[in-house]
């Protein structure tokens, strides 16, 4: 008997099975799974087919370009996802530990940004520039936030408006989303990826991206505003909003 929602894993073959839950998933149920005799990762959520198709196409594009990412594994009949379930290759590695590690992460992020200039927006999402006027987008509802806080967030985003956009990972300074080996840096968990200004990805520990003081401050303010909005209204979001300075 499959757990509720996981019946679709059978579409990856008769031997497909869940192995153990993985930490880090907030909006999704994430498990290691075994498909065709190999270890993989299954992520079950409530995203639309259009949303998942965008993510799957992005990961395939990055893989073809040589960027290490989890690659969608098709169902037995060739689909890249089924009923909200996405199955991807499992990537070995550990988190970044040193300033040099984080500089390697910054290099990987800049390559992501280079490879996705002009990429279309994820269906239903809004960029930080869009939210200067829009109120909602996927997990964001500015109407639920304090009005004064929205003013501060929009002021932070406005300082980066007009810059060239690309795909941003969206949670790249989370230790759990980086898998490093001596030879490569892989980013996992692309659930928050969308099109925005690259600065949002470059607020890394120790300023590993090497931004000058002014650029780092602009990026840090815009990033704090974004995380406050996308997580509102848990304790972390309140903390992040407090970091966004008044105009």
C-alpha cells in the first residue's frame, strides 16, 4: 500500500520504492527513492504541471550545459513528472565549509546566471521588480504583511530594478542545498528558483562573491526583503523583515 500521494511513484517502474525521508523540504515531501535499481530523490508537492515543466526544462538545460544539477528521471512512459511528483538523480557531496568552498559556490552561481540570461519566468511567479506593483505571486502575498514593512521591502527591491535578469536558485546560501566534492559544486533543491536579478543569489557567507561594500549592502537588503515576503509570517520572516532598513 502506497502512502497517500506516493502512488504515482509506481509510474517509474514496478520496483520503484521510497527509502527514507530527507531533511530540508518545507513545502514538499522529499524522500530518497530507488528507481531501476539506483538511488534517486523523489519530491512530492502541490505545484502545477506548468511550474514543474519549467523546473524540469531548466534542470535539463543546465545539465546539457555542464552545470552539475539533479536531473529529472522520466517515468516509464517518458514523462518528467507525474501528479506533482518529480524524481531526480541523487548527487553525492558535502556542504561548503571554508571561505574557499564558498568562493567555488559563488562561481557556480555566476555560471548559472550566465547560462540563463533571458530565461522566461516560472509560471505564476513574480520577480522582485514585479512586486514593486504586484501584490501576489506563488508563495508571496504582500497584503498579508504590515504595510510599513511592504514599503521597506519595495524600496530595497527598487534599488536593483532595471538590471538584467536570469534564473536565480533562490536558496543558495543554505548549507543543505550545496553538494560539494573536490571536483565539482552541485546545487540541489530548485523549488525556489525563478527569474530575478542575480544579486539575490550572491549574498553569501564572508561575501564569497566578492561584491564591493555598496553592492553587497544593496543585495543583502533586497535578499532580506525577499525572504521576509516569501516566508511570511513565521519567526524567520519577522527576523528578516527587521533587517530591512527604513527608507
